[in-house]
C-alpha cells in the first residue's frame, strides 16, 4: 500500500468515477479484458447472510431496540491506486457508479438505525452519501489526516436519536514515533428518543493496513480506547461507563494482539513496543489519559484542553506547547503490558461451531478483520446478528467486489436492546 495514491488511466479499475456519473467510459479494450474473468458468484446459499438470534430473546422487555451496521465500503481512489488487488474482478464491478448502487441497496435493505462506515471518500460525500441524509440519517465525518482522501463516518436516524456530543480521534502524534500514520477514529454520544435517560456511545475506526505493523495498530487502539474511556465515562454513576458499541475495520486477525486486548482486557505488548515515550502524550498502559484518571477523583469533567494528545480539530498549533515529560506516575507508562477497563465483548464468535473461522474480506486468503464490540453490561443486550460466512463458504463468492457486493468487505450488523436506567430517587 506504499505506491502513489494517484490513479492512472492504465489501472484495471479505470472507469470508476470520483463523482457519480451515468456515463460509461469503459473502452472496448477494457470490455475485452474483463470478459476473460468470470466473477459471478454461483449458488450462494440462502442462509449465507441471515439474521441469527443470540441468547434468549423471548423475554418481555420495555427496552429500546436498534440496529447497528458497520461497513468498509472501499474508497474508489484506493481501488484505483491498487489495481493488482482487483485484477480478477470484472471491470464493470469496479466502477463507482455500479458499486455505489449496490452499497446503497445493501444499506437500504438492512435499514440500520446507526451506520458506521470506513473508507468513505471525501469527494463522494455530497454526491453519494448525501442520499443517506435524504433517507432521514444525520451524519458526521472525519477525514484521515495527511493527504488521504478517505475517512470514517457515522450516520444515525434522526427520528430515533439525538446527538449529545461527538469526538474525532487522530492517531498521528508528533511526539510518538510509533504513531506516525494518518488513520483516525470517530465517536458519537447518542440519546435514544424512546429512552431519554440512557445515552449510548458509538465509535468506529479504520486501523493501519500494513500486515507487518501489528505494533502500530496496537498503539492506535491504545489511543482510541483512551478517548473512549474519557468520552463514555458516566460521571453520574462513578466508576462506570455508558453503554459502548465499537465498530470498524481493525485490519487485525482474531489471534492478533489488538483483538486479544479487546477480548481479554489485557495483552503482553513487550515485543510490540519501540522507544516511544507514552508519557509525552499522557496515555497510560491502562488506555487512559493520566489527566482524566487524576481528575476523576476530584470530580472534574475533562475536556480536550486537559489532554496532551494532538488533534488538528481541536488544536490551533501544529504541536501542543506543554510536551514536558510527566515527572510522577512513571510506573503507569511504557511497560510491557497494555490493558483497558471497558469490559467489551464481540458480537461475533469468530469461529463457527464446526471449528471453521468466520471471514469478512479476502487478504491472500479469507479472513476476519472487521468487528463489532459492545459493552458487557446489564443495560445493553445483543439480540441478533447478521450471520458471517466461514472462510470455506466464502469461496463461492469469487473475488470482491462482484455482481452482488459493492465492496471488498462484507458488512456487519447487529440488533441491540438498551434498557432504560432506573432512577435512584
């Protein structure tokens, strides 16, 4: 993924417009080239992507039910910059006007109440994603830093939720060598209109792709979890958090350090650390901002001005003035272990009952890199999930994008129930 991010007319995906267009610019030569590939899936099983019930859903409840969808939609400029990844796909299936129609239909079919998207191309916001607003969604967007042309977005149905707050997260941190990439995260705090006492936090991210850089992805997740810890902390119920749903393309396999951290709450990271001094940005090995951790005992609600991390959305200067090392609490930084206090659990099992692994995309082989996590707490319950196929079942798809799916990732979706908080009065 290191080549220039400038597509040329020689790329196999030529014809994918940066803006939606009805024109078909595919030449006859391209038609001849694409005819040698047969990417039409055959005999996709009827239960390939069905809804699966989770647990006992027969209990009567007065909770509010809502559906969350997470989808890496494949930015067109990335597709066009890396044509070798899609050489076995029909050129027609690589055109944005074709792919976008299928992505739209899939979102329309699932009709999520909350939609988390990765690889959203900035030039498509006003030409394609505006259609979501016409469907009744309200969206927030965060573009990757540097010279990247895509980012993450969260859309939610305005008839179902009010947005209380939102936060952007930038993983590029000038003071930390390992955090030198342009990936970002995004989160919102939503108040269900049917359950106005119970806000929920929705977060999404797209971590670094490079398969060899688990160390970078783990560092990025550490920053994201620190921001979730700050954003989701429930000041009214000391020591607890609002219900959290974390989604995204983590570019991490189920056995990776990133997923082990999320699943177990702790991971040995000694082999994945460099000489970066995390005291400089005040993010502890417990995935918390030190200033937030200290101020909670004083009842002080933290804002971004208290933090040492850099974020271009909040900082006027390119670098924060106060970058001196923290003299005390050194034992809370730079150890060989990383943990977090958020108590998250995965929507998906990652392994089928027959022992086969689930899959969300093809990277040399079918693999899971996309996830939905949620708070393991009494107030948030998982009811059902959109089934993920096994790696073997995915063989029937051929290569993605294809005649059925507009992206090279499969969408994830889950239905949750949130219970109203009980007043202590």
